[in-house]
C-alpha cells in the first residue's frame, strides 16, 4: 500500500514539474514574442534582404505588395512568432533537459549534453544555408521566367506578395533547420541500440530516395531548393554513420 502511495506521489511530482517547465517555457516564448514584435520591422527587413539583394541590379522597380488591409499586420505577427521560437529554442531545450536530467545517470547526462548544444547549432546552420545560398539562387531562378512585352503579348512580371514571400522563407528555414537534426536523431538512436553503422550503410540507397522525397515535400517545386536540401542531408547522413561508428567504438572500449 505504501509503495502504491509512493508511486502516486512520484507521478504527481513529475506532472507538477512538467507543468512548471511548460509554464516557464511559454512565459519565455511570450516575452520573446513581445520583444520580437517590437522589432518586427527590423526582422522583416532582415528576412527581405535576400530578395532585395537578388533584384538590386534589376532595371525593374521591384517591390513587395499586400492585397488585404490586415495582411501586413498578420505578417508582422508571423514574423514575431517565428523570431520568438527561433530565439527561445535553446531555452526550451534546456527546460526539457532539466526535466529528464534527474532520471539520468551521471554518464548519461554527460552524453546528452553535447546534443543539447549541437541541436540549435545545426538548426542555425540550416537556416543560414537557406538565407545566404538557397533563397538568392531560388529567387533568381524564378525571376528567369519573366518575359517582356511582345507585339501580341503582355509581359509576365513578378509582383511578390509580402505575406507569401515571408511565409516561404520562414517555412524553408524551419524545414532546413529541422532536417539538419538528422545526425542528432541517428546518434541518439545508436546510443540506445536501435541502429548500427552497418545498418545505416546497407540502407543508404533507400535513404537517398527518402531524402529527396522529403526534400520535394518540404520545399517549393523547383530543383534548386530540392537539391539544396537533399545534398546537405546526404552529407549529414554520411557524417551520422561516422558518428555512430565512434559511439560503437566507445561502447566496445567501455
């Protein structure tokens, strides 16, 4: 009877701590959202910069338009929420770590800590790849389909909507950032014995197909963004195999 009561108290204690961690996480997210909304115009200018740089030498008078009264306001809200999640993600990961840390042994805590650092770093690398390489190339690719006016035809010219452009770049940053967590996921699966380096090698040809299928789903229907996501993921997969090998060697020597 006392054991049941102890288990119940432990379960209630875990739920209480989980609620506390979630409340703290939402408070941090809300604070960063308010700060991000205050600086939403600066964040907007930062996100629009790839488009501005891609068309700065264009003879056309480029601009971003909105077609609904509330569109700009909603766009600023989206930008603020995007920035809040991006900035607060290390704090959210820390809260998750603090919740599960008491149940881990000392060596398990040490093993998990590098992943806690690596996760936001890989997310940031994915976002930087989108911002500095993929988006400029994709914008120039799409602009190449514009046409000038002919004798019996009207010109085809881009009039980009601000909401659609920002939704695209934010979606790509999240897609690349999450996809770049592949080494973290595979390394954690290797630590619990779910996958091995030999298993990953044998499934390589299937993984290539899956990676490009996922890239086709997560990105617009153009070859630049799809290849831009697929190739880095293949490189990360090969690096994951190496990291799994290292983990296996450490297990053997332990």
